[in-house]
């Protein structure tokens, strides 16, 4: 299955491959007697890690440990170290696959690699979220991004930067859980998500909070609209304050597990 805009993503990847080929040619030339003129060793200047460190302490939506690690072999005793992991698919920095909210959507291993290397658009709503922890990204926020930068590029990922990433070490603040057990953190508004689906070619949305839908949501409208359309989501994204609002390339290193509804992902932004 190819999500909307997949073909453009393939063309984009091919043009990038041309750049990498150039880097390979340089490496080969470096060993030749007459080095070629200098060429960039890689087509980006920095790789920014957008991934939180996973541990049993990382806050989860369900309030339970997202990973248990059982050391089965120890270097001193066995000559090597090895853990058995038991993990919650949707914990830490992770991807929501289409199957997460649909009967027949793509599972993790079926998401095409070409849709996991994409342009990254970062929508800064930190000031609004600081005033309202239940803030929902609006169509106006997306329009403001386009006015400041350009039309959202095809096959991009649109990320909400709410500022919540800085609270990941503090479960009370990160989940915003109140005395009634209701969570409070920002997310995407349904109208904004629907507009992205209808009017732009976006392959994924990302949030620096626990869920695409904001904390108080009980009906998960954004999950229910977005994922069944064949698009993916990313949650608990880190360091969105360290990447430009426009121009970075996001590499989604999703664990490739058969039938998975999502899973841990190492997210790297090439800047
Ligand atoms: Zn999830």
C-alpha cells in the first residue's frame, strides 16, 4: 500500500540518493592518487536526536512501566551482557501505525521506508500551550506556519512543538493528571488534522506529548480520523526546540515488527 504522495516521496528519495552517490564517489576518489575537488562528506550538517531515552520510568499513557528489562546474562558471570525486554508498543518515543485505529490499516512492518524519511515542518505553539495545557493545534496555526515559511512540502511530517518535551522527566507535569484522573497536555485539533488530510499531502503528524489527541480526550478523534487514512503518527517526540521550523529531514527508525500496531522509533532530524 502506498499512502497519498508516496510516489513523490520515492522521487525525493531518488534525488537524495544522487547526493549520497556523490559522497561515495568522493570517498573512492580520496584513495586515488589524484584526489578530486572537495565535496561534502554528507548532505547534512547535523543529526539531531528527537528521541527520548526509554526506561521503566518514562511516563506512559496507561501509567504503567513501558518497558521491563530482565538481565538474563551478565558479563562477569556469562562472558556477555543480554537483557530480555517486555515492552508496551506505545511507550516512549514511538510511532502509531494505521492499524492502531483501524481494522485493516498497515502494520508497522508494512509502512514503506520511503514514507519514513520525510521533510519535517515544526509548528511552534509553545506560547499558547503554556497558557492552556489542553491546547489543540488549529488550522490557523498551520496557516501561520505557511505564511512564515512556505506551503507545507508534499510528503512531510507536521510536528506540534508544545514545549512538553522538557517535562518528560516529570510524570506529574508530563501527563498533567488531575485529581479526577483526567490528563492534561496539548494535541492536534480535529479540524487541523482534517485540513492536512484534505488540503495537503502529509504522511505523518508528530507531537511532543503522550498522544496525538490532547490529554482530556475520551474519543480520540484525531487518532480515529488520521490513522485509518493510511498515515502514521509519532508521540513523545523530543528536542523539537533544537531543529528548524522548516528544512530538516526526519528519519523515522521504526522497529520492524510483524503485525505491530506501532513501536519504538529512533527519530533523527538531518539538519
Ligand atoms: Zn501511540
